C-alpha cells in the first residue's frame, strides 16, 4: 500500500476531528479507521495498489467495483479452505439474512428441550404506525401456526410476521445476539424486530454510510454459514432441517442461483431493504463440492442492478473454486 494513500487517510480522519496518524491507519486498517470515525466507505484513489491473495479474489474485486455503491463479499471453499474477501470486514445491513441466526437460536432451544417443532405460536402482525414514532413498532398476534411452519415461512418466503413470531419466542434480538456471541460470530448485531426495521427503513442510505444497527460483515456471516453447515452448534436433525429449508428458498431466483449450472444446489437466504440487496448461503456442486458465500450489495441504481451483481459474483466464485482452469478475467455470463 502506498504511503501517500495512508497519509490521505490520516488527513481525512483529522478533518473529522480524530487524531489518527499514517502509522495508526496502517496498524488499525483502513476500513476500521473510517468506519469508526466517518461511518462511510472509502473511494479508493487511483494510485492505490491492492494486494490480492489470488486471481479469483482479483476477479471478484473487479465485479464488486464499488463506484456505484458499496459491495461486500466473503466466500470460503469448504474443501480447500481458500477464502475470498472484498470489504469482508465492513458492516452491511443484514436485512432478512438475519433470519438464519433467528432460526438457529430457536433450533438451539429445540435441541435443549425448551420447545418442540410441533409447538404452536402466533404470527406477529404489524399495527399501522408512523415511521420513527416509537422505539418499537406495535404488533398484534395473528394466526397461530406450528414452529415448523413458521420456520418454513421465515426462510423460504422471508415472511416477516413469521420471523417476528419466532423472534418473540426466543426472547427478542438480544437472545439472537447472545447465540451469535456464544457461537463465536463477531461483528453481528440484531437491534430491532422486523416490523420496526421495515417501518423505519430508509433512514440511512447504506450505499454511502455504515449503520451498525442490524448489521454484520460478509466474513462474519460466512463464518456463521460454515459453522451451521458443518453442524458445530446444532444437533444433526436441527442442522439438516435448517439447511433443508434453506434449499427450498423461493426468494432470490435472480441472485445466487441465477447463473449457476444445472445440478448445483443452493441453500440460501436473501435480504432486501432500502438501496440494498443481499444473498448468503451454501453452494454445492453435483460432485458435493461446497462453498459458503455471502454477498451484500448496495446502490447500483436499482434492485435489478444489485441482483445482477450478486448473480455474476456468485457465478465467478463458483467457477473459480470448482473450475480452476476457467479464464476468469475474460468470463462473461448471460442470466437465465
């Protein structure tokens, strides 16, 4: 990294009222310095020379060009352990990708005997209220369904009312944060229920500003996916149930699965909020070769633009990990 760039980092932070030297910027990390002082992502100067760990990471960086909004990517090959990370330690809105952690928290309780999948709980239905009019959006109990039905609706159709139903059962956002902490997942913070998150959406533009509320980093989410897939925190039956439901996800057909070859299985969960779209999951080839992928995209002019970025990045990751001979730099793809 060029010393001049670090100097400009220090100067930029000084303008924000902080006292960060070039050496401190080098030690702390560019993203950490700016996220903690300015709350915004960096537009990398043209003379910045990144040090990519592999041709694949370079290709993903090209696809994840942040000129039209921040894009974060983290992926791990579950066979070789090879990792790709582009803004992997910067926070992005989780949106509905947080529902994976909510499901895991509930299933841990099932494993502990606190609940059963046959237990019945109500949907939590939002009551009309003005944005930001209260700390928590009002909700009322709705239709009563089994826990297994709530899990299916939450993960396959991204039902917000089903999610808030299970979130209330486990004890709210703090209980999910506790699960993530015990699982060793860093940089994970669930702050609000889904009703409040949706009602108050749009307060901050995630393309240009980092909001730590209801956020995670791509690397943290990928670590969560790997642990759940490998059965680190749940019983075999709960692990299989979770992954099996994620394989039936009906949202995001234009995201991770869109450009992948026939025969590839995707167990995933999407997320969408103001100016942000995401998709995270496990991609498994017909030969059993699996990779964990987390892609968070902001900006890009439109939701279709964001979804196209996700699809192309997912395809490049899949080919880079499973088909090393592919010439990634010249690869182009056409959506299904």
